[in-house]
């Protein structure tokens, strides 16, 4: 059945390809030149490319920042695509500084930080040192799960609350499935399943959009449903919707439980049917703020997630694949993609990180580039009738 779905998608994408909607080879070459330029702008790897500051200068961040794994991830994706060992060398160079983060128990974002960097590196090289680092990282992440609450604690504190959980946390569960498969210890995947089930229970509104932050009491009772990066507590922050879509798609991949597929599809349908989704399908930073800044990072995450979801969705698969193709096509256009040598070496322009915090508004963000590259490679695989996983 899955093969039939993938074949149908391949035919659909081939039909689009006949119209040359996205030339993946050209996009990867362009991105590669830009990544080389970005590397050349830096003399050391102590701080990691993240974004730019309001004055236009580089906003590189410390390795403990949640986005530290994406630049290395971009380089690993270039290695995966080109098989050119020069990309491997560069990826290793930007992966190595993240090693101390395996012991970081102060964040839920170890999935982003370690799985996108060491995880891609291990998948492509089988370097045993990378595996040990990741197993330790998964142990550190698991310390943030309190069985009485039934969720991983995203941050240590949010306002007066001691157990905040953000929808973004869904993105760090894939790492736990990897850890169970590698170690044979089911406790990691059990944490992921419990977290995802409680997220379905408490994080969604009747229209299938999600709150950004849900805060829990020590017994696991939700006591506040609020926002941090969205326009309002009740508004659908665009990137949060994209994180949920992608995260529940991964949950279905890893468990084959129908409830996760249904949740991912509900989120996708909310996103794609929203009257404020612009014609180019790259959302405004919040669905309740039409006309304001876009968030290309949400567009890239949603595109990559939808491409995977399309392969699991017999009836809606075509719609998801064609929307994802349109999103990637928009991102690959000059409206979002920077010329080589511009944009401080980032591939995409026009992302929004934290508008209510008055920071990272209409800027490049390294994770937009990561999910764009991932989406391009997924698109090409599907077009060629290959399975993604
Ligand atoms: N995980 C933080 C963000 O999406 O901005």
C-alpha cells in the first residue's frame, strides 16, 4: 500500500517536474556556494551561525543555543547530496564544537542540537564517536521527563510556571526513537509516545491549531495555555503549527499509530485551508497577523513535513505534495532565496524568530535553510519514486 502511495506521488511530482517547477540540482548547487561563503566569513567555530542582528551584522550563537545543530546539518545534507568529501570535512568541523552539549540537561532542544548535527553525521558516516555522544545526549534529554506529569519539560520556567511545554518540543522526539533503536532500551520511545499523547490531549484547540506554551502542575494538570512567540495566547503562531505538523508526522513514521497520522493531517488541513495563508503558501509569522512579516522558516518546516506526510496519506497525499512543491518553489524563488555572497551567507531571507520579543524580524534563520535543503532532497527522492525512510 505504501509503495502504491509513493509511486502515485512520484508520478504526480514527475508531472510537476515536466513543468520544471523546482530544479533541485541547481538549488543545491546554489545553496552549496552560499554555505561555502558562510563558512569563509568565520575564522573559528566557537560560535555557530544562527541569524543576523538588527544592524545587519552576524548573530552567531553559543553551542548551547537551540539552533546550534543546524549549520552542521546543512553541511551534512550537502555531503549527502553531493557525496563530495569536502562537505564531510566541513560538516565535521562544525559538528565537533557541539560535543559538550551531550551533557546539557537544561534544554529540551537536544534533538535539534544533536540529531541534526551528530545524527545526520552518524547516519552518513557511522562514526562510533558520534553514536556515543548521541546516546549520552538522549540520556540528558530523558532527564527532563517527569512521569507524574507525562511530558518533557521544555523550559525550566515560564513566567510564574515551573513546567512549561511548547509545541516545538514535538521536534525533539525523533531523537528518542533513534536512541531506543540504537540501545535496545524502550524507555526513550516510551517517553516520546507519552509526551505526544499528552500533547494531543492538551495542546490543541477545537480548530486543530495549537497553543504555543502549555504549563502544567506537578500532577500533569494543564494550568495555563499561553504564547511566547505568537501574536496572542489564542492565535496560531505559524512556526508552531509547522513544528506540530512535522512532529506528528514523525510520530506516525516511528509508531504507525493512526492517531498520530490523524493529528498530523488535522494540522496540515488547518494550515493549508487557512484563509490567511498567502497565495505563495509561505505564512505570515502568525496566522492572525495577515499582511505583516512572513516566516520562511515555518514555510520550510511545513514543506518538508508535508512531503513526508503526503506519502502516508492516500486520499490527501496529492494535495499535500502539491502544496509542498509550491512552498519549495516559492522559497527557491528570488523573493526568498538570496543571491550568493549576500544575506550574510544564509540561503533564505524573510524569516521571523520572535516578533513579540522584538527580535529576529524578517531575517535569515539557519533552521529555515536546514528544512529547505531537507525539503529539496525529499522532493527529489519522491519525484524519482524513492521512499524517504
Ligand atoms: N523552538 C523555538 C522556535 O521555533 O523559535
